[in-house]
């Protein structure tokens, strides 16, 4: 999201090539087609229930590849759309007990070409959309607001900080971590949210205080970069 991960997706994730199939039957998606905010039209060939995630083998422009989305019902042979995604290589699915060469994690799929026309509710919507929610969260003791962080992010690089915010996005179990975005009602140059990794469990709408280490320009490969990431965050009670 060049919040904005150029990732993740990661993520973004999140967001697995199915090991018990012959990989020669599948062509991997080209990395340039999975850049953040790129629009994709796919046909679902196969569905695997992986608990928190649905694993889909899809076809797009002659390519077949695997992708993962928050678990939802899909119909084989149907056409769907999604925007952006996160390419992950050598990803291990503990639910499926397989390690996959390559997979795309996406926030979800829809039945309409344009996202604003979709009637499907998706709790994992794009962070840019959810950050429009008005919040006014008091800065914690000895803490840092997102405005302060982004105003002088270089000075925070490698430092441990405390932040408090409302959870607006969650992707669990990617690279053995949970990926969370929070907002606190402050911003700098349009940057309103902070991405973080944690082993703690939270849900969208929670107001949570985290402590972690700020890392700048975290590169996950394939052009996916977190400009600012709070790593190994833990909930402060």
C-alpha cells in the first residue's frame, strides 16, 4: 500500500500454489500485474478452505495462479474482480500443511468491476477507505501520535514507541504474524494510518495501545514496501 504498501498484501500477505497439484499445470502470475491498486478480472477454478482464508486457483489473461482472501463463499467458474494484492513466495500454510511457491494475498473479491458498485460487505476494505472514519483518540502516556510519527519519521527509525489507535484493518496468520492497521484521528500530509505486525489478536473496531519498534522502508520484495512499519508490536495493558 504505498501505505501504502507497495507489498504486502501482504500483506498485504497477505495475500499459495497448491502443492498436491503438478506445478507444471499452473503458470505464475507476473509480478507487474500484482502492483497495488491494479484491477484484476479472474475466473475461479478451484477453492480450498484454509480456515481464516479461502485459497483460490484462478485464471487471468491466460495465466493460472493461486490467491488467498479472507474466507468467504465463492462459486467455481464464476467471474470476480479484485484490486491490488501482495505476492508471497515460499509461503507455508499450516492449515493445509503445504509450502507453496507463490501466492497473492488480497483483501477480498467482488462480483462487479468497480468497487463502488459492489454490494458485498467486506470487513477487510482498503485502508484508505476506512481511515475516513472520524476518530479522536487521546495520545497514551509516553506515547506518540501518528501525526508526530509521520512529521519526523526518520528520527523514530529503530526506536521503540507507544501508539494508541482504532483498528481499521486486520490480516491474521501471514508469515506467522498478524498484520494490523490503526488510526488515531491525526495525520500528516494525508497519511492517516499505521501498519504494524503483532502476535496479539485484535479485531476491527478495537481501541488498542501498542508498543513496538519503528522500521522504515521495509522491503518484502516484488516492489512491496512499507514506508513506515511498527514491528513486533505488543499490546500495552
